[in-house]
């Protein structure tokens, strides 16, 4: 029962996070975009604890470390959205913290499993790459960041399927649809801006 509750909690709020980010891309007014970004970052923070708990309970050290390292960036994103800044450009120390946590998580994983010996570790590396590169590129207004979020979503879905967390696997697949939608909206807006600039 606790397992199902954690999956519903974490899955619902992470899915809402992606939904609000997608809506922020579609917003026609600055105020609407700001409110969606505030909701997106808030949902991410609310949904984080069960994900970290599940990752740690399954000995998914790399994924747990990556998710935990995202907390400062999420808080900074929420603050930026509340102050009316439509894009959050991460501070250099956040990038270093995320990289450090991947190394810590990888070290714990290698120590715990005696090397890179399981398919789960490969999926965790996919989660790490998706999170780090996706966040890095989107913070710099590069739409390619969404591609890396796709890599992270597919990796997380595969990991959750292997470990029997079917609610979280489904949430990751639904999130994948929203990430692709946000990418297409961003791409269309960029093309429209280029057309009007000519």
C-alpha cells in the first residue's frame, strides 16, 4: 500500500510538472506563463521526496543522487518564476553540484554493485544524462534540451518497469508525450519569430 501511495504521489506531481511546463510554452501572456512556471516548479518539488525514497530503497544510487542534486535548481527556478523571470539561467555552482552528485551516485553504485554490472545502472546513467544535459540546454534556451529529457524519460520508464513500479513507468511515458509537445511548441515559436524578423 505504501509502495502504491508513493508511486501515485511522485508520479502525479511529476506529470503535473511536465503538464505545466508544456502549458507555459503555450502561454500567450507573460502572466499566464509565469503562473504555469510557478506551478511547474512547485509540483516538481512536491513530487521529489517519493522518487528519492524509491530510488534509495531500490539502491538506484545514481538516480537518487541526480534527483537530489536538482533541488537547488528547482528552488532557483521557482524563485525566478515568482520574480517574473521567464527563463531560469542556472548558476555555475548548480552545474557543478549536479555533476558532483552524479559522480557521488556513480561511486556509490560502483561500490555497492562491484562495478557497472547491472542493466539498471545503465538506465540510471540515461536518467543522469537526460537530467543534466536537458536542464543545461533548456536553461540556455536551447530546444535540444527536450531531446535529452526524452532520453531521461525513456530511461526512467525502463528502470521503473524492470523494478515493478508500473504507475511510475506509465507516468514517465505520459511525461514523454508532454516533453515532445513542449519541444514542438518551442520550435514553432522560434520559426515564427524568425519569419517575422525577416
